[in-house]
């Protein structure tokens, strides 16, 4: 297969794995959806356009070339056994967080108490999970999709609900860079659906901003956690006052 065809095929796999449709890609590239479809169907991509699409995907041209070589799809979620392993091993969970945020080995060893053998062993475990591709010199290539998420009601999500969420909300949101907003009211199902779309867009923007800043040194970035929940909710506090059906 000609290299041009392999590159296009790899781009399509990566776009699909990250949930980026032609319509979304067109918006990111400031093009019409028809122009993007034409570009892929004719396989007419300039080097500049390739670089722009790679920026949207948060990969380099070298990573794209590697993708054409082995054709492995990026990882959108972990197996349930791997999530159990992360919950059981805080060190492994920390290393996962660090590599997903593109920390270098030098930055990690300067900040945390890992020995070189410990760091190498933990990186090897992530390589076996498919989270990263471990390269010579403990360099690595992240194999997760930009929209990587934990399994619905899986071990990690339950761990967050029972252990981490109480810690997150356990103190006031009064410091610099902190905010808490609780809204409750009534709206139509159509409005509720529109609200969900806006929440999904905010999650996409969160992913995009992280990808945009991933190349910065760790010292120039801060940890940011965003918890968003939406559900129909009748407070049990009011149950004694409700009329019986």
C-alpha cells in the first residue's frame, strides 16, 4: 500500500478512536465539512494540513508514521482487570496520571520518590496494559485516546465515588483557582437534553486544553479537577412533606 494511503488510513483510525467526526474536524480546521470529506476521499493532504490534523489529534508526525507501521488502535478505556490493578496500587495509579499528562522521566524522578528500577517496572506494567508504548531510555509514547475515560461503574469510577469524591468536596472552595456552583431547578426534557450537549462540549474543551498544553514542562502546568454531574433529583429531605400518590 502506498505511504499516502497508509497515512490516510492511520488518520481515520485515530480520528474514530478519539470520537472526532469530519464535522468536528472541519470546525477545528476552520473548513467546511464537505471540504474535509473531499480531502480524505481524494487523499489530497498537504504536509501543512497533515500537521494541522496531527495537532487536533495531539500527536506528532513521527507518531502518525508509527501508527501506519503497526496499525494499533489507540486505547479508549482499560480492561476491568487493569482498572482493578490501578485501584489496588497507588504507585501505579500515580504513574498513569503522570504519563497521561506527559511528564518526562527527569521531572518524575525530581518530584517523586521513585528509584529508577521502580519507575521502569511501573512503566513496563503500563506498556503491558496498552496505555503507553515503552521506548528505549524509558521514553514512551502514550497510546490512549484524547477522550480516554474510565469504565462506566467500573473499579476506577467506584473508587472515585467512594474515596476521592468525598475528599474533593471535604473542604471549602475558597482558595485561588477554586469554585463550586450548585444549580437546581426544573426544565423541559428538550432543555435538559440541550444542557447535556453543553456538558459534553465542556468535557471536550477540557480534553482539548489539556492536549494543547501537554508539551509544556510540568512546572508550567497545574493540576485541575472538574466534577460535573447531572440527574433528576428529588431531595429525600422533602419526602415527609410529599402527598401520597
